[in-house]
């Protein structure tokens, strides 16, 4: 501890060290977590919404702070090391944030008609009655608006900023999409009063390809794994709240593929070289058959001219083919597999050939 104290003092600017002393005198430092190797200390600065978390690595004489300041060490690290050293010299523990009467934000999502609604509550570790927050959390945490004492995290403030002026009611689609990845980073999020898990990983439609009656069956699941729709674009998947990603399918594809479409065995080449690669650009593809030909993108299209004698005349035929010797040929606008590995179709390259 002493060596870390001396390291910080030697590295800190005069201003940062003096400011750290002032913060300690103002009882601005509280302990989030302290053990033999590491101390995570919260430093509350009057007039600022965010109380930065300063981390002291006690066994490595190193430090960090989540503030965006230019100085290293900053005033928060200085305050943290001074406060911790003083507490140890006096044989006492640093107070927790709860001991100062400060609460933390809980974000409550509720199922409502038309989607999801969000409420924010200030909760206290000592069991005091939670206080519903109606005002801007940033202003309350900074002491610029009336409300309970509040220690806000960067994630809390990011949610606050994304909400804008909305303070109640069902969340609009745009606001909800912005909020989900931010709420996923918050410490305390509930759904209908129960702890909730959130993920910013979107639910992506998946096209599944299987064998069917000697041919193939392609069906798109627009909501794979979804157990409940919470709003138009948010769903519950295995107990996790996740956003839905747009399918990016065309109107015709949306009309046909969710019901499923059968392909004949002789359409395997078209399926492997055209439809599935095209779908894979927009959604996930799950191939559950071993009967589709292998594909390659290494063979660009080219024009092959065949010349044959017809009596006294020479007859020339030009075809767009892939590979040498050809593995596929374009016939009447369709790609026909000839042998071996089937190329992924490149229609732009065909036009330029």
C-alpha cells in the first residue's frame, strides 16, 4: 500500500494531488470492492453526475480510472489512494456507497399494451423504500434537480441520454432499439419485477435446407428461438431479451419462404450456386442435407466459343461458362451444373464476360 501511495504521489501533478486531498476531506470516496489485491473506489464529485470508479492494483502498484480526464494519475486516483491509506492507518473500512445514503438505479421494463414501458427506480442497499425517478437522472445525480442521492454509472447515464424527454409510457420503436444495448450494460434491469437478462445480439432469421421427397425443402424461420414477442422488434429468447433484426427479404420471399418451398433434385445446382449464397448475404443459412453440391467462388465466368462443321459451313456457339474445363454453363438465364464443384453464380461477371 505504501509503495503504491508513493508511486501515485510522485506521478500526480500538483493540481491533481491537491484536488485529491480536497475530495478526501469532503468524504467523497466510498468503497465498491476491496480485497488484498485490488481496490475499486467510487469518487463522488459535487456537481457531476458520474462518480468515477478508480481502481488500485495493490499488488502491482498500478491504477486506472474510468473518467475521461487527460491526467494520469487523475484527481480521482489520488483521492482513492489517499483515502484508502488513511483508512488503513486508522484501522477502519472505507464506507460503502449505501452508507452515505446514496442509491443506485434500477431499470424496470414492463409488458404493456403496445409494447414495453420503462420505469426507473432509485434503490438502496439498506432496504429503504425505493424511490421512483421521474426527473432526468443526470441532473439528479449531479444535484441540479430534486431527488434522492444517486450514484449513477456510465451505463445509467447512457440510458438517460437515449430516453431524451420521454419519461413514461410505452417506448417507441426507435427509442427501444437504442435502449436495448445500453440496458444490457446496466447492473440492475428487471422485466415485470424479475431480474432480466438482456443482449444486444439480434435475432436473425434463418433459412433451413433439408431433404424432402427426393428433392430439397427450404424454409425461413423469421423468429428462431423466440418464445414471446415483447414488442414489434423485441423478443424473449431462452429468457433473454433481444432485438429482432429486419429480415431484408423481398416481398416475394416473405410470401413464399416462411411457408417453405420444395426444389427438385435437378435444381440442386441452382439452390447451391444462386439461392443459398444470395440468402446468406442477408440472413443465416442452416444446411441440413449432405446432398447439395459443393460450391466455389474461385472460378469467374468466361465466354467459351465452340466451333463445329455443319456440311460446308462452320457453326459457332458462344456460352457463358465457369471453370476450365467447364463445371457449369448458363442456359436460358439459369446456371446448369456440368460436373464437380458448382461455382457461386456471378451475374454481374456474366454480363461483363
